[in-house]
């Protein structure tokens, strides 16, 4: 059959138009998602949603996750439809060409869809079970990749590391995740001192000079409890919070700073640093008979 230049050019134009429309839909969905995210950030910045309001923050994170899922799903669907239209137009109207093109398409889709469907199934199950949402700080196992969840889709997950790099991981590669409560590592520092008042002043002095910020100390060191063990021996418990990946600030820098600033002979033992979580402590307490559950 002779090639019809008019029909050929028409099919090519339709294929190009399908690709352009898919690209435009993808861009539009991204713009809408960015506007929604910007509006949420303004609400947080203006105090309409207080970071201290846990319920409000969880609601905003879920909203961000839904927006991200909808945006990425629309993008996939648009390009999938465009791909089908392009293949149909390039195959042409003849039965032999249609059969050959369809066979080639089935083979290509078979190879590509195996990994794609695995990612889709893994992503669907993860989001249905609520492994994490946008805004959570997680560590992906067994890869050891850590960061804040910035974008989620049924195929892949995008993280933002504390150092600024973006990390994209196929959902089928996420075998397990560790989610950091409240987005920071909470630490308890135990300090044994000879004088309780001097110990308190030491903690207040050190707490006022440590670097504070979203990638440093998220919560300044502060005295939680003081326990008198003897006339000249007191146990001071100090609470602090640091960003994920900045644990050295509380493990190394803070103890060294306390020892340097302490008066001679004040510190008897410590500081000893332990990473803790109130909810974990409550769960462990329930599993131990005769142990009082923290309120």
C-alpha cells in the first residue's frame, strides 16, 4: 500500500499533540500542587496552624500526602494515555502493521510493567497501611537512606536529606522504614553533681549557647528532674532534641561543653546521653508487670 503523506502527517500531528497535551496536564497538576503546598506553608508561618498542635500538624501532613499522590497519579495517567495514542497513530491503519505494532507494544509493556506494577503494588500497600506521610522524617531500610519525605507517588518516594540532597527510591525497594517521632531525636542526658543549684545553673548556661535551628538543636537542653541521692550527690535529668543526622551535637558536643563550663569538682559522673521516646517508654511499661505506665 502506498504511503499517504497527508494521512501520515496527520497521524504524526496527532501523536505530537497527544504528547504536548500530556506534558501540559503534568505541568498544570504540578503548578496546582505547588500552590496548595505554598498555601499550607503560609498557614503554618502565620500561625493559623500551630506546630505545637499535634492534631493539626498530622492533618496537614496527610493533606500534603494526598495532594502529592493525586498530582503524580494524574501525571502517570496523562502520559500513559498519550503513549497509547502515539503508538496507535504510528502503527497505522493496516491490519498487518497493527498486528506487528500491537505485538511489539505487548512485549515492551510486558518488560516495563513488571517493575512498574511491583512499585505500584508496594506503594499502594504502604500508603494504605500508613507507613509514612509527606513531612515525616524516615530512614529507609535496608538502604540506610534518611530524610524528610518531600513527595510520594504510587511508584516512588522522594526524600530531602538534612544536607540538602534529594533522594528518589522505588517503592519496591523500601522493605522497611523507621519513622522519627515529631521529626527529631529526643535525648535524655543524665548528670550526677555535688550541688543541685550549681547543676541547674550549668544546664541553663549551656542550654542558652547551643546552636538552635531545624538542622541543629530543635529543642534546647533543659532540666527535667532533679533527684537528691545524698547530701552532696544529686542526679539531674536533662531533656533535649536534635535534628536527625545531627546526633553528634548531643552525643559529643553537649557533654564536652558541660564539662568545660562546669566548676571544678561539680560533676561526679556523666553526662550520659540516651535517646528516648515517651510513647516507646509507655508501650514498654505496659509490657512489664508491676511497672507504672507514664502519664
